[in-house]
């Protein structure tokens, strides 16, 4: 019995990767295909050619189904216009799952410095920011290979920012379908199935379909607060333990003081207030 990770699942067959090789296997009958996710660690019986057992998951995403993700590249571009509310929601989701986020600004060939500066001002203290153009193999591989090395990462973000183009750029042998920007500038969804690609340096990378809407359905107001890492530098100094950093007076809230002193990004704080209030409303509907 050896341990391996599922990198592709199609029609009841699994491609799994062990430390030394890639195998194509069937699932044991008792293991229904839909219970195994791409990214799952499994025990396999090489002689029988079957996946025997699912090993515990570190985390999982449902849309698309992916397990044991370590890092998420949140891709942004000058076109389509960055949706920073979506970025904030994704950051909350990934922080809560223990997935390291990295912001990748793509299409730097057509990106103004103002856009780069704005994104850096809002997110530079929260996560690593990489600048690339998927049209330029040298820049993309030089910048991203060290970031991706040794980890399982996913490409995520709005439609048409260039996620699939980045994958294709890093893996010239693989050419997945990319989408032209539609006339309304929202892009098409062209990525439909999950597959983990293994880069030359052993890094594992999966594309995901872009979304133009993503909701934090199962987050309580407290969960939202907990996933703002920049608050944690200050919140121990708030007067009340359960401070929500919104309704308390500035004298009593260290996060609000940090905001006033420019130590916390104002636009990001304003979106936090919106997300917090949405979660409060949702809770009221559920609990009355
Ligand atoms: N100018 C420019 N266009 C790019 C770049 N990367 C991707 N694109 C274009 O952006 C469009 C959307 O790309 P795609 O990879 O399908 O985006 P996805 O929806 O995020 O997967 C396509 O027309 C690509 O050719 C880039 O670095 N620079
Ligand atoms: Mg795509
Ligand atoms: Zn506070």
C-alpha cells in the first residue's frame, strides 16, 4: 500500500501521483467516485490497481471540488476592472481554511502603475503580491516558479483575468482553452473540470473557473472579523474582548485608531463593514 494524491478524476478513473510516479487507477467499489476529490490523499494498492482508502483532508473547496489546497493565487488584472470586494471575500475564505493567499496582478503589459499602487496599498501588508504577464514566459516563470515550488496551489479570481493563460504559460505542453473578453467586459467561463498539473519543479497547480459572484454563505459576523489578519496586530488592545471594531467608540477600539492613523487600509475596512453587516443580517434572518 502506498500513499498518493489524486491529480485527475475522469469517468471512474483516477490519476494519482506518489513521490515517484503517476498511476492510473480505478476506485474500489465501496469508494464512490463523487466522494473523492482531486487533491485528496489516498492509499492505493498498486498491484490491484485500485484506490483503497481516502486519507483525512486538511481542507476542501466545493466549487470546484478540490482538497488539500495549500495556496491560492488570486489573479487580478487591469481588465476586467478589479473587484476588490470579491478579493476580500476570497481572502476571508482562504484564511479561514488555512490556505495561503497570493495576489497575482496579471496583464502588466497593459497595466498602469496607478492600479498596481492601489492594489499594493490595500493588500501589501496582508499577502505577497506578484506582477506578471501571461504573455511573457520569462517573467511569469521567474516570478511564479519560486512561489509555487513545493506546494499545491490553485488559480482563482474573476473571469477573464488570465488564470488559464497563466497555466498555459507555465506549461507550454498543455494548452487549455482561454476566453476572449466578452463585449460587456465580464469574460466567459471556459474552465470546466478539475485537474492538477505538475510543473517541472514539482509544483502542483490547478485552474478554477472564474466567478463574477461569490458569497460567504456560511460565515458568521465573528468568523468575518477573525479572518482579517491586519486587525490582529491591534485588536488585543481594544477595550472589549468581543469588539467588532465598528460600533465601539474610537477611544475603546484599537483597530479604529489604527485605521485613523492610516495603519489599516480604509477602503478595505469599509468593505469589511459591508461584509460584517451582511453577515449580521443573515444571522437575524436565521435566528430571528
Ligand atoms: N494583454 C494581456 N492579455 C492577457 C494576458 N493574460 C491573458 N490575457 C487575455 O485575457 C483573456 C482572458 O484570459 P483567460 O486565460 O481565458 O482568463 P480566465 O477566465 O481568468 O481563465 C484572453 O483573451 C487572454 O488572451 C496578459 O498578460 N496580457
Ligand atoms: Mg479560464
Ligand atoms: Zn476594536
